[in-house]
């Protein structure tokens, strides 16, 4: 009796653990989906100032540190806007500094059934998020007085059909014979932008300057069409160093302390749900990585390279890469190794990687992410078939032993020690292992969590339809049909298990399907689809094995 109660308590504890994990995941989901706050009149008004690192002279340039950087006095923009359109991007450049003030992702609608592309970078005061870069030196083009104003041949550029590469050239001429051409290079089907600098020094003095790249944004993610912020897991900055391939830098971290760290290679990124922007310097170049939080609400994360020297009459070239688009592992890894770490799958990332790889391969064949989830669930069940079969056989044996267990309880009702010994002997004789009944629950926990993060983090599942009423697997079932089906399947499966001897435990187990249904009602439809299919397959397998065990037992009589 004592052992049986202990096993039943263990089973309940595992369900409670799964429910608790689900609750904490739900809490994380809610915490990561705050309502966007509107700016009030008392908040500081954002200005057009840009953070420009300072390189004062040839002698001082080698000793320049980001902490010596300056924020120029606010000045009105003197540049003009240049629009660039490729097959996947629509950008807005400003000839002042050649900064990127806007990025629209043409293949990612703002919301389901919308024709408006998702806006990643923008220059709106409330949600400002821009990518800046330049060359800073005493002779320009960028100086302590502010950024250079480039000239462009035209204000609109487009990648033509059949054209695989588009170059946009912005030119700056200094008074001293220095010419700098800022070259943006765009590729078809790519969210990576090369930003190169052609430096032609026809002056009589050596030119010394440094390349800087940075991302500046407010701590206010853009709202969705419903007014609810659309992000999950993490919203903030991150850098990569040889010591730490992925280091998060939250906005609170930036506000509390400035980052000033020399790094060879690496990258600096701003991360939000499904999308990322990252600056990648030349891999062998040492740069000082820095963060700044300004009083106007902008958080800046960037880097400034070691000084570059161009002798009189000579030319030089340097460049950096900017990735601004969806967090797709293959494309991120192609931009630079380790950038895919920004897709944060959480504790069981190694399981998540395997699950997503399988889903991707299946999707490539069937063309539907919902069916990919269903087939992956079937594969997982097949992989654990023998382990589950052993567990179900044990549970079937326990159910078959109920009459004998009741007889033992009656015989040893006043002696708990003898009852335990007799129960263990009965288990040994009948070759039943009650502990194996907990294995299916233990198996589900890491897979459930890993799949949760796959569904939350994978941009491929954003607005991905399944069938009938499920138009977005990354969002909750609008009619709560899948959570209810999940609860029903869980209830039916429980009916096959031997009931706990304690009436209170039996009531708790009966309430579990209801608790789980309510707790996970607002979880992604894809997760509910997985759990419903998993429970249904578990029920069918358990029913089949129990019938076989019963048939085998009858044959021995």
C-alpha cells in the first residue's frame, strides 16, 4: 500500500511538474508580450543627433577609445532620402552619414492577410530603430562636428528582374582632396548588405580614420496591428566575442553600464521576435565594442575599428556587413559563423535543433508546417516506441493485478511493512515494474519544452497555416478547439491507466486534463497540435498493447 501510494504520488508529481513548467512558460510568454506603452508629453522628445565616435588626429587615433566618443549637438538633417528596393527589401537611406533609416521586409506581411510588409527599421520617434556607419577622422568625412553629407546620383534604385546584384554609391568630396565613396551592395534573395568605403586620398597629408558601425533603437518594440507587442524570449542587444560566442546585452544592462571591450571579429546585434539586425566587421579586424544609453531614449550598440591610414596619393578600401531581416539559421550562418545563436531555443536547444531540422526536411516535401509537426510527432513516437511499449505493458500488468492488490490490502491492512513486502514480491512474480509507468511523462517534458521554443522562435512558422480554421500555427487556436481536443485525448488516455487507490489522488488525476486544457489554451496552435497528436498516438499504442497483454494472459490460462 505504501509503495503504491508512493508511485501514484510520483506520477501526480510528474504531471504537476509538467503543468508547472507550462505555467512558467506561459508566464514567460505573457512577460514577453507586454502592451506597448505610448509616449507621453512628459517624456523627452527624440532628436536627430547621431552618436559619432571621435578620432581627433593621427597621433590620437591609435589611442581612441569608445569612452572618449562624443554625441554631437542636435542638428537638423541636411541630407536627402534615397529609396532602394530589392526582391526582399525596401530600404530608406539618408545621404547625411549614409545611414539606413528604414527597412521593410517585402516577403513578411505585417499581420495575417495583410499586404503591408513588416517594418523592421524605422525612424519614427516612438519606435526608432536605425543602422548607422561611417568613417571618423580629423579630415572627415565624419568628425566631432557631425556626419558627412554624401551625394547620390538618383533618389530611387531598384533591383531589376534578372539582375542579381545592385550597387548604390554615395560620394563625399572633402575640401582637402579626400574623396570617400560609400558603396551599398545588395544581392537577390539576400538580407545581407555590404557597406564598403572607397577612400581616395589626393591630399598632401596622410588620412587616418576609423570605421564605425552601430545600431540605435528605443526600448519599445513596434506594436502589431492589434496593438500587442509581438516578441518572445528576448528583446535587446547581443555581441559575439571569441570568449563568448553569444552574450546578451539587455537595455537595462546598457543603461546601467557602458560596454567598452576590444574584440577581434565577432558581431553586434539587436534582437527582437523573429527578426534581427547585426553589424559584422572584417573577421580579422580588432574593434572596440561599445554601448550607450542616451537621455533621449536611444540605446546604441556598435563598434569602432582600429585606425586605418591612407598615404597621400593612395587609395584604400574597407567594409562591413549588415544583416537586417528574418532570423533564418542558414542565412545567419552564411553571413557570419555563430550569428544563428541569436535564435535562442532555450534549455533543450540540442533537441530543438533536431526537431526543427526534421520539420524543415518534412516541410520541404509536404509544403505545410502543420503536417510537418504531425509527422515529426509520429517519428518521435516511433523512436520511443519500445520504451513506451515496455511502460504500457507494466501499466497493463498493474491494472490486471488490481484484484490481487485489493486482496493484499485486506490481508495486511494492519501491517504496512508486510503489505509493502508482499506487494514487491507480487511485482517480482508478475514481472511488473510500476516505475516504468512514469517514463512517458518524463519523455514528454524535454520534448514539449524543446518544441515550444521551436514554435515560438522559428520565423518559418510565423503566419504558417495548417488546415481549416488554423491560419497561424504560431498563435493560439482562435476557437480553442485544439486545446479541448488535447484535454479530451489526455482524459481518454488516463482511463486506460490503473486508478490511484486513494480517492483524493483519483480526483486530482481526473482534474489534470481540465487543468492542462485551461493552462495551455492560449499557447501556440502548433504546440497544441503536437500534444493532441502525441496523446492520440499514445492512447492507440497503449490500447493496442493492453489488448495484446490481455490476449497473452488469456492464452496462458
